[in-house]
């Protein structure tokens, strides 16, 4: 039975200080309890670290969900924004690389999520001494606010999904180090909310001398940032109904994983593979899964082994869903820095701008978890071209009546990791899209036709018995009505 999970997206920005990060991250792994029904993704941003730190992060990147590497220090705000931008519909947490979780605080993340569920939209966990004033009790949790105009600092800084959609990202106006925490706190107050601390947990900020590490002039920095802060507050007050601040830093060349399940399609697979390899967008991995074919499929694929973007896997015949699961599981375990995913059939043909169009849209419209585009159906026996009825914007109510996204689509990688595997039965794509729709909105990019579905007698969709197809479709409709 599918149960929707809550998602926390954690970003940690690392710039050298490797010993501290190892101690901090070790305490996070050892002393963080997560309850059922919660999905935690951890993004580590290497913000231009030295060679020693970079080598260690690469060697141990299996501990993170994504390791993003930057050539130079772009500043804390930009780096956090880049990490948070990997998955839109989530609670966000900025977790500094010099925080140590001590014994007895293993449930710090559970307590934090409970607080988010109680409607507290933004808060921090005190990691150094402050002068608190008790504000309120929520489920036996003491919430405190700093006195004397202090702000909830960003060492361990939660922003709920609800608040994030109102206020967006950290301001990137303050240079490498600055007032981005103070800025965010002020924006929270402008919309009549209150940034708070969650008291009673023992998390320690072990680096109390960061100014010496980075070597900046705090007095000059404060002078410059104070002026910018004041001008930003004036700007926010004039635009109080539209405070959302977009980030300006994107991954310029995000990696896409494409899985191609193939079963006895040697007649068509050469064209299908070629249509992917000729894509104008080049940064992808194509995982071809031979699902127990008995024709000469393997000998055809061997011709492409020299292209290092291709991975070839074999398994006994188990159906499209099982082949997709093998391919995406391989990607999860063996390929780093994935941002998007899709799958293509071994008998379809894709336009050379298939990936470029979909990726460009997703990078510019991150609130969507999946984008799909028009395609043509070609009846192979006659060559007749048809425009399928998927050519429209589906909403979640439509999905309760039985719709699918077609053959040209792209989804966020974290969205796929959240919903899990494909079902090992027919209608595996419909079932997957329903579960994805529980977490995110879709968009129909009606810009150009990006693929051709080759409808022929050997196609897997034409070999499924009508009764089985109808039964599987009805199961999907029941799921859609239950969760959407």
C-alpha cells in the first residue's frame, strides 16, 4: 500500500575544515533517528575546497545523496540555494559542516519534523549560548526567541515547505559571507510570522573562530552588508505581497539518467539508440537493459560500447517494470550527481532536442516535478501518423479518470527516489506517474513534437491480454482516487 512520506532536503556546504566536517557528519550519521514515513535527502556542496577535502568527499560520496562540486567559493547563500534547488516540494534544512550532535539528542530531526507538522514554519536549533525568552509550548517542546533583536542564525536552520513557497531562497546580495540569515529572518517577520529556536537539544557549533579561518574583515563586512540589508528591507516592504526571491545559481549542465528496457526489439533498437546518442544535449547516461531477449539484440548494442555514456545490463525476462527497476537501481548505486531521469522504449524514436527542451524547462521552472511533451504515433504496417489523446495538460483530477503522460517526459531524480520502484506489471508508467503526482505538479510543454511511438505487432503494449490490461488500469485508477 502506497503511503505518502514527508521529505526533508538537507544542504551542507563544505569549504575545507575537513576534520570538523568529518566529526560533524559522523555525528549526523550516528546520532540522527528518522521515523517511518519520512524521507531525508542530504546534498553536500563542495564550495571550492582544497585538494585534500575534495578527494575525501569524492571517496566517501556514497554517504550523500548528491555531491555538488564547485570550482571556487561562490558564497554560503548561493551554495545553500543550489543544494535546496535540487528538489522543490520539501522542507529545507541548512546544516553547517561544524555542528556536532551529542549523546541524548538522537531524536533532534524527529522533534523538528513534529514542530513543522504543528505549523511552526521557520526555526533553528541553538548551537551556541543565547539569552532566550520563552514564547510558547508546542507538544511539550519549548520554543524560544532571542532577545535584543538577535536572529535565528543559520547553523541549523529549518524552513518549512509552506514558508519556502512564500519566501524562497536566501538572498545572494551579501557576498561570500554576510547577512543572509538576518535578511531571511526579517522577511519572515514582514509576513507576520516569527522565527524561533527549538530548545532542549544538545547540538554544538564547534568552530567559534570562523573569521580567522576565512580571514575577512568583519568590521568592513558589517558596514557593507548593513547598507545592503537596509536597501533590501526597503525593497521588501514595497513588494510585501511578492517576496519570493529566486536563486541565480543553477547547475549549468545537469546529469540525466535514461533507462531503455528492451525485449526482442533488435529490428528497431538501432534507430532508438541512435536517436538518443544524437541528442543536442550531451550530459546523460543511457542504461540499456536487455530483458532476456532471444534475438540478436546484444550484438547490435555491442556496436555502441565505445560510447562511454552507454551502460549495458542483462537479466532474465521479467517485464518492463523489472527492467526499469534494474536500470534505475544501477544508476542510484553507481552514477553520481544525477538531477533528472526518464525512460525510453527500444522501438521509439526521439527528436534531437528531446532532452534539451525538457531540461531547459525544468531548470527554469523547478516547482514542477515532471514535464512531458507531445509525440506522434506511427502505425508501422501502414505508416499512418496519429496525434494521441495525451496531447493536453493533465491535472490530478484527470488522472483519476485514466490518463498517462506518453513517451516524452522528464522527472526530478529525488522525486523518483521518493516514490520508489516501478510495479512489475503492466501500466507501470501510469502507476508511477500517479505516485509522483502525490508529491508534485506536472507540466505539458506543448512546444514541439519530441518523439514517435512506433505502434507494431511486436510492441509490448500490444502483447498484453486485454483483461490483464483492464485489471491493471483499474488498480491504477483506484490508487489515483485514494492518494490524489
